[in-house]
């Protein structure tokens, strides 16, 4: 479950992505998005906030999906001050499938089309039991429920595609899928929080590829990405030497949005359906197991069954 895998180099790509090459892409390069309808999950903080900000600056109609109405409204007010544009709140708790269904229904009651879906929200290693459900199952269910709007978005989009951009991390290199740990079990309890988080990020990559495989012919582009090692509130308690060392390998939050903005808006990204983007705004490769279609089919079936069980 760690980084040592026979015949596969894992540490090297992670090191390369920790110190990425300078990018020629900037949010200023994003084309005009007038008429495009976008959802960003987790859009009230961090990378999600910066993503919403750039999209509003380029005239997209943006739905900010988040769990906390209070935090979302504060973010929407801040974004309005920064851009002059107002995002629209959708209440979404990805750890609850009933909340996911309600959020999708609320959106579909207002819009018939969706052009770009950023599956950006994430529970980090602090949420021991929520990580697989939130990061993988919740986003799978939300995406599937929104497929009618995405397929309608294909027809009205100037580039004749709709896009689903799923935020993974470099943690995807550190694990694969351990089926017996998806739900509470003795096997799950044996894994560290970090291992469960890494597994969920690997699951994001596999899900994104399988979505591309199933819907490419209908015009849906689905990609995943590592946003890079980004500064966040998690470092606020560090002092002195600790902070200097951490800041040497972490980058400002706006840079964390660069890769997903490129994948979600730029014409060049249409050529890379099912692929894995890396910092900053480049095509990379995840670990080899992410490209195993047998594994991907098994995960897609597991997700289908999990949602059916909830609906039954």
C-alpha cells in the first residue's frame, strides 16, 4: 500500500510534481465563458474558491456547491467584491447520498444544461470514515445524477463538449483499491487515515477514466488531476523553522487552481479525455493500476451497486 511497487516508479513522479516546471498558462488565458453553466463542489474555500473566482471573471454562471450555507454565503460575498459577479449557492453534503440527490434535483430544477462540473470538494485525512464516501461515492453519484444536464450541455457548448474535472492529488500514487476497506470493517481500522485518503484519491482517478470511457462518444470529457502541493489552513499552527521548511515545498493557493482551470476551460484539454493532469497544467501519468480497465469496470459496478442499495 505504500510507495514501493515492483516494476513501477512512484516516488520519482511525485518528486517531479512537488517541484513543477513553470507554466505558460495563466487564468487570464481562459476564453470568454459567457453562456456556460458551471458547478464547483467545495467552491467556498481554497482551490475551489480560486476556481470559482477565475470562472466568474470570465463570465461563467457558477453554482457554488458546499455543505455550510454560512461559509458559502461568506465566500459568495467575498467573490462578488473581487469580481463584481455573484455565484449561486447549492447546499451539498457529499457524505450523504440523500443530500447529493437533493442538491442535484435543486440544480436541475433551475437549469437544463451543465457545461462544466468541477468535482473539487475533498475530505482530508482528518475525516477518518468519511473519505471514501465523500471523495469517491458522493462525487460519482452527483455526476451520474447530473448526466442529463451534461449531455444537454454538449449540444449547446461552443466546443460541442461538456467537461467533468475531478480533483485527485499526488496521494493517488501511494495506494490502489482495497475493497474490504470501503466500509467500516476490521480491515479499514488497520489502515492509517493517510492510507484511506490516498485510496480515495486513487479512486478519483479511476472514476474519471471510467466516466470518459463510457461517455466520450456522447461528447463528455472527463479528466482527473493533481493540483500540486498547496498552502492551506492546515499550516497555520506552524512556527519558525517548521514553517520555512513547509513553505519551501508548498505553493500559494491560486496556483492550485491552475491545473483544473486549464483542464476545464482550455481547448487543448479536449484532446486528453480520460487522462491525468499534473502541475502546472500539463499532462502526466498516474500509477499504472489506474489504467487497468478491469479494475475500473469493477469500481464502476461497485459504485452503481452502492447507490442502488441506498435507493432501495
